[in-house]
C-alpha cells in the first residue's frame, strides 16, 4: 500500500440542481479540513466528458491516490468514472462512490434531512476510501484447446464453429459413431431437411478440419484444474488418456425413457415408443406389416415437454407420408411454440391427422388385437368417444444422460431438480455453468427444439472463444486472499465456494492451507464470510471497510 | 485485434446482445437506433415478480443496456435510420439519416430541470423516458411540446444549465463504412384493433398485454381505466393475432401464454380476491421451470378452452364476453371488469422498406428470411445477418441468444475472409 493517503473528493451538484438543498461550499470546507484529504472539487456535470477530463487532470496534478465521488447513481456512471481514474493512473479498486442524487435528494421530500443524509453518505464513502486496497491485473497463460462432450448435432455444430474460430477442439462421443439423435430421426419436420444428408455434410466437414479431433466410444471420467488449464481424464475404448483444455462444453443431450407406472401397462408389439416408431420409419422398406391405423398419445407423464409433442407431430406426418395410415394424436395442449410448428400442425391436419384433446387421461385397453381408447374429447362434447387403433405410440420422457449425476459431483457443477445441468443464471448466462470455463449447450440442460439447440451451439462456441481468444487470460490477482497463518484448513471455504475456486496447498512442512485460484474466483466473497478463523479477506469488502462505513452512523445512534 | 467495423441496425435486446459480443471480441460497432433511446420493446416491459421471481427476464434488459455504455467500442447512433447501402461483404457503405433531436445526448446531464419548468400539463413535453434510459438523456415529445403546437415557448431551453436544448437542429446524414451488417429491427405488437369485435380502442377496460407491461413498467398497480379501482374479475384472451391464417399470422408468438400467466399471478398478488380466467387454444407451458409455474397457476386461475369471439360493454365498468362453452356445446356469456388481449408478435409493417434497401428477402408471414433453413442468421446477401424477432417470434432470452449467434456468425465469416 502507498505510504501516504492522498484522498481526492469530487462532488457533483448535477447542474446546480442539488445545490439548492445543500450548501456544497460548506461541505467542501469541512472536507478540506479532514486529515488526508488532499483535494476537493465541485463540478456541475461530472457525467460529461469535459468534466471527466478535468477530473483526470486534477487527480494527476494533485497526486491523488484514492478517489471519492459524490454524485448520482453509480449504476449510471461508475464504469465511466473507473476509466477516468485508470487513465489518471489510479487503480480502479480505489474509487468510492456516494450516491447523493437518487438515494438522497430524489428519494426524500424533506430537503434538510436529505442534505443530512447526503453529508453522512459522503463521510461514509470517504471512510471506506481510506481502507480500499488496489487489485492488480495479471495475465495467466492458458491452454486454448476446447473439449466438447457429446457428438450429437449440438456438439458437432459447436466443434465446427470453434474450428471456424481457429480453436482446436476435441469432440468425444460415448457411442461408436457421431450424430446422436440425428441417426435415429426419420425426418426433421418442420424443417425440410433430410437428417442423413444434414449429418453426412457435417461429418464430411469435420474430417476435413485439421483442428477437430474426434474420439468415439469415449467417456469423460474426471477433470482437474480450472479454466484455462483443465486436465481431463478420458476413457477411450479401454484406454485412459489425459488431455489438457482451456474450456469444456457439455453437449451431452438427453435420453428418453418409457415409464410403465404412469400408463399402467407395458410395451408390447402394438404399444410402442416414439423411438421404436422412428426405427420403423427409418427402415420402412424392411417393415412387413404396415399398421393401418396409428394413435399417438402425449402429455401423459408431464405436460411441459416440447420434445415429445414435436416427435409426435413429426412422426405422425412421417407415417401419413410413408404408409398412408389413419393417424390420430391425443394430447392435452399442443406445444407449437417454435419456428414452423404451427405450420407443421396444419400440415398434419391437412394430411388427415386427427387431433383429440383430453383433460382426463384416456382409458386404454386391448381388444381383439387392437388398442381400444376411450377418451372424452373436450372440443366436441362431454361424451366419451370410443376409438380403436392397430398401433399405439406412447411418449417417452426426457431424462438426463446416465453419467450426468456422476460428472456433476466429480466436476462440482450443479444439477436442477430433474437432474439436468443447472445454468449459472437462467436469464443472464443461460449457457454458463457455476464454474468458469465450463459451458452447457442443447438438451443436456433445457428442453429445446433443433433450431434453439443450434443457437446455443453458436453461443457456447463464441463464449469459449472469447475466453481463450488470447494466449493469456487477464484476471484480477488476489482479489480475495487467504492468510495461511490463520487458516486452520477446516475446508469450510472449499465446501462453500460455488465456483470451485479454492484449492488445497502445502504452505510449509506438511502444513496445509486453502488457496484461492484467481482464474476461477468470481469475487463473491462467500468464503470470507464463512471462514471461522477469519483467514480470508475480500479486498472489495473487507471488514475494515465495512466497519469504517458504519462509523458515521455512530453520531446518530 | 481486428480492423473490421460492424453495423447493427436496431437497439433492442437482440441488437444490443450482438453489439456487445462483437465489442468484446475487438470489433468496432455502430449500433443504430431509430428512437432516441435504446432497449426497444423489452425496455418498456415491467418486472412481474410476486413474492417470488416469475422469471420474466425483463431485468436482463437493463443489464444488457448498461453493457452498451460500458463498452467504448460501441458507437451508439440514435434517432437514425439506414437509407441506403452499397458495396458487399467486407466493404459496405451505409448512409444514415439522423432525425433532429431537440436534446443533445452528449450534453444532457439528466438533472430534470427541463421537466420541472415545462408548462405542459398534465403530461410534460420533455421528460426522461425511463429511469434507466440509455443514452441517459431527456427527450422532447413533439406531440406535447407547445412549441410544436405553434407557441413561442423557450422555457426549457432558457433554463437548461448546460445548454443541451436546441430547437434549431437540422437532419443530419452520415456515411459509415462497415464489413458486415446485423439486422435486429425487432417486431411490432399486433394491433388489436384489427380484431374489431374484441372492442380494443372502443371500450376503456379492454387492454392488451403490452398496455399492462407499460403500466407495471411505471411501477404502478394495475387499475381499471374506467374508475381507477383494482380489477377483481379479469379475463385474458390468448392468441390475439397469433395462430390465425386468416390475418396472415399462421404462427405461434411463443411469448403470450407465459406473459398472460405471469400477469394473472401478479394481478392475484396485488389483490388476493381477484379472479382470473384465461381463454386459450393450447397452452404453451414449455421452457425450463415454467412447468412448475403452470402447476401453481392451475390452483388459482380458471382456464377455458376456446377463444371468445365478441366483447360488448354493457356498462362503463362491465364487459360481456361471448364464447363457446365446449363442455355444454353452447354459446355462453360472462361478465368481467377487465379484459386483457394477449396480443402477439407481428413483423414490422415497414420491414418491406428495409428489405428493399438491403436487398434481403422476406419470408413466411413477412419476417426477414434466411438463405439456409438450418442457419437462422445468414440472409441471401453475403455479409448481412439477422438477429432477434425480425426473424420470427422469440422471447427475451432467446432474442439475446440469437443476437449472440449472429455476432458469432459475423466473426466466423470475417475470419474466414481474412484467413
């Protein structure tokens, strides 16, 4: 820390509007008499460039090394002010702001009280400034390779886009071939795209790329390290390999599962799942007996799956086109909230697909080798309709891939209530995990149709690129620090850290201590709060800063 | 890192997301917005949280807007429209026309004096459009301002402490040289007047979803326009302007079911006695976490299948809704004090003009079209990309994701050219 504190205070009266209620010149004199205050300035428009230029010059000329600003909301101008003080050679963490406009004069009708509050806020900011500590930036070399887990269409697309962005990618797939669900789908309605052609074009593209390495029959076992320097253990066939990566993208997709408990019956030769039907449609030339009438049922196990409605619509039209069978879809609410799905629904209807909507689950029984369905059609009447079909196609629920639970605990990444991966922030960072450098794309974390999944593939590719675009990542060093002498190595912080940013290190002959990994730390300060030994200090909110901020309130208590 | 400039047309969430990502990756970005402030439709929406967050994603908008001011690589050009474009990828030349704004955003310090002194009542002629407005500047409403009604009023100009107000500004033109263009011009809310029988614009207590958004955006309680009371018996009508081939909107708008249910919960939160009925065709309850929300809605909200055909005002505070009772197979009538039309997303009426200027294609339902079905960003013109709802209905997080996708495609395309 600098030997001498030189505080510079910049007051802004917002175009003279605030000076009606409070006498800035008195405050200025008061502040000037306080110890360590080197310079006090009153401005009218600190948000404008000219005033900010003057501020920069003042900081430089007076040798100010801590800056206090009393103006409007930092939400609006903090970032701008940070660049000003940085340009003046002051560390960005040495800025303390008092919001005297929105939080004082605009919030309180009583101007005398507002003025009193403003004075307190300024003192508070000034006290805090005394204990601010600089945080320096450091550049840490990173590995620029990316690991993509899952060779379905999302993984393939992400790998291709990463390759376009000149990043080397390893794509691992647990099956023997790439393509995932695309190998299974007979068509991709509502898109007029052939899944085989789509896949073939991409596979050809992948083999031509120098910077994509594909490992099939391969599974991720464990990951050590942190963003920029992950080391992943991968089991390929029966061999184990360790490779290093800068970022990891999960595109492991979803599995489907039929649950007989919900339906109350088992699968049989005339009750089949969507995946089984897709197999039949895919290899239709081998089908001996064409079902004359087929009924689909969805929304039984849950009402909220985009994927199961979509496969029913897609396969209903597929069956109509291939076999000309009589087709009916039973559903509660048709999920058509995706591009082209309303049109697909209309195409189904125009091709003669019958839609029956129910509120109560239909009764299903077998009769003379046929499936008898008794259902109350809510659109027609209150009466039960009795219909009979050769084949019943039941929906499957989407479930997370079997290894996601294991990987989530091995990698310390979150799962949601269904067991799918949990995003860091569903609004702001929908493809980021709770760990820096680990991303999710596609149906391994959300219920998406193909176009939405492709959008996510692009998003993660760009996010990974942004992280690894340079040889080194710039991070703030030692924003949070552990005092190894105080650390009792109780592991509380390691357990509490949501970002997997604390590791164990040996500090001195067998004495172990916690250490913050700057690359992974997001500065949330949870560890500093939970540490029972008070061994962890968060420089942007240390105990000294907070206690000093409370001091001005002592006068009122 | 790169010398490429990119033009983003439209400062809504999708355009902002594109601009912000391009800036992060070292590009210089011109973000052109025709309005005086950015944020587009989403900036006029309000938070729908009750005692818990309802995940409407509106908070994301101001977060994204602030990214624009924080990134010096983004040059924001407001009040402007693209009038001509020439050249090709790597070398586009774009003519912008900047409408004269009365308040100079470069000078305005948002002190609020102009609004204080403005003689217009009750609605002021000059005001801060939103507490989070970016650029953070006051704007003048020509429909309110006395000066534009012929009066000799100079009060705001005379009182402005920084001289930011100037009535004499002239339209300005500007030429930009850019390597690629992202079109993110957004949507237009369906005009509910087209459905004349629903009475929007005729009956004061028939509102649209967008009207409710604007009310709660001002952090106000939702009240009945006719008498200012809290609504007790509310009907929501879904698919107004969506899933309707007859008016050329044969698509699902993808946002209305979710916002209607969130509003319904909010109305019941503000008045626990409020009864809400939602008339629908198919409820779209997909999306992460929304299933649980819908299950909670089922406990307090009445859902009726079928879209009412007619609304009549039987007294200033009472509306009669005529619908088909499917269970009984008859026409039924019910009275409500407030009817909310869940209007959907429509293509902008002027999208044809921009399509002509840029030479890009319009597709189904007059949204902008892409060249390849599997690539939702690339248009028929190399170097021009789409982002957000100008390509088709999307919610806020999807618009952001699509904006980022467009940025990704621009970066990949320009990289391939220089390689």
